[in-house]
């Protein structure tokens, strides 16, 4: 089907129309992932697109405040925020709407999100998210379940060449816990680590912590080799516990997904603003941008802690797939045969064809030649004498 460039319908940067067959492709992929999550016991929830700003951006949601659109509610006169990430809403639902549901709580979701700005790898500012959250499961087995489930979901869509990159966003903070660095210095150090700038890392962190951070930077790559290097490092007790947890999770993932490429970057932090424990990014060979992200965070809040919610109940991990990137990596579905049904053809014959899986297009003009009209409408078959017949190459 051919489409013309829009004239007089300019859209803002980062927004676009999803046309046939891409819109149907996305819908099929979303429902396939949600169905797979359902078979693993993750029940679907549907939060609203907009919430009050104070609710959506409270707690760990504050990390996404710079990416969030705001709008004034004309009814309540309170500021509202358009979700930039659905994980925040699932955590709210778990603690406020499902506080008595048995833990671990398994929830999944699908919907559109809106962000203030895109990135170099993902210029889109509106895109679909599909994901799952495992809430009230502090065990390493929970980390492995979620990571493997994300991989399984992508593989089920036909994506090959997947890789899983693991990190621990809180590890750098544990290494720097006793250095007394100011907040601006920590921000600058994080930026230097993101750039893998060894000289600046050494200068900002000082000789002791700097040497440890450089060693962590070097322990990057295939998980087995990277963790082998990390085991030989002299680390604080907190950092050592984090690495031991990562070691266990890697082993569990390898047992469930033995052919999966698993890598480790022990100083990665970008994109994990509210994550605290083991986190991950999913990539596909030859695909621009990440396919999804996930990891561990605290789903509780100060108010719920006051009501007695414990650390176990608030422990959460989950993943989000970015469907714009996923569709670029997914083989397009096979186009169904399109059957032209001439004006006046029996309704039952067309209905029987649809039951057999045909896509039917009903003719509305009794004066057109069926073969030519089928070609014009992109149909490869025409209903003649109650049966689908191939359209002649000439259309006649």
C-alpha cells in the first residue's frame, strides 16, 4: 500500500503516525507478549495515562520528573503528569490497590508513554511499553525469573541474536560510601564513568576509590570473565555482597538460558535512575537502541513503611520492552490473503471465507469489473461462484 508525504499535517519532533501494516504489527506483538506473560502467572493491569503530579512523581518516580509532561487539570485545578514510564504506576497499584494480595505479586501491562525528549538512539517521544513487575520477591531467583522472562518474550516474537547486559547501579555508590565526595563531585564522577574516562575517574575519586573504580571498569564484557576479575578485588562488605548476588543471578540465568549472550558492565548507570539492585539492558544484533530494560527497585513508599510494610513486601524487580525498537527487530507478520467480494455476492460465502482466515473487502459498486477492482484494492483473490479464486495477472 502506497502512502504520500503529509501536506499541512506536520507533527512535533519525536511523534509519528503508525500506518498499515505497522500498526497491526505492533498490536499483534503487544498481545503476544502479554499472552506469554499471562501464561507465566503475570496478571494484566491498566493504569490511566495521566495522574496527579504529586502521586506519579513521588518516591522513586521523582527520578523521571525531567522526562515528564505536565498539564493543569481544569476540573481540580491541580497539576497532572503524563506517564513517562509505566513501572511507577504498577508500583502504586501494588501498594495502594492490591496491598493485601499475596506476595510475590506478578503484574503485567501494556500502553503508551510520553517523554519530554527523545535520545540519540531513540528519538521517539511517544512509544508503546510492554512489561512485567514481580513485587514482594527479594530473592535472587526473582532477578533471574524476570530477566529470563524478558528474553523469552523477545525470542517468542522471533528476535534472534539477543544479548543481556547486567549491571548493579548501586555498586559505585557502595565503593564511594566513605570517600566524602560532594553531590556535584559524584555527578561529575558518574558522567566520567559513563564516558569510561579513566583519567577523570582517577582524578575525581582519589587514589583508593579511583583504583577500585578503574578495576571495575576493566571488568566489563562476557559475564564469566568479568565476574572472575571482580572476585579478586578488595571491596567493601556492601560491594562484595552486591557482586556475590550478581554472581548467583548470572548462574541462574545461565541454567535457564544456556545459549544466551550475557555481559556485565559494573559501572553502568544511564537509564537506571530509580534502580538499586541488579539491573539489565536487552539488545538485539543489528538493532538500533536497546530493546528493553529492567531491574530491581523499591516499590514501597514512606507512607506504607509507616503502616508497617516491610522490606520484603516492597522489594520489586521487573522489565519494560520498548516496542518501537522491538518492532525494528521483529520479522513482519505474513500478510494475509485479501479476498475481494463483489457487490451482491452471498453474505454467507464471505462469512465462511473469514472463518477460514481470509481478509475480505466488500465491493460497494455493482458496475465495476471484479478482477480490476480486486487489483485496485490490493486483493490477490476474488470471490467468484462462491469460491476464492486468484486474481488474473491482468486483473481482468
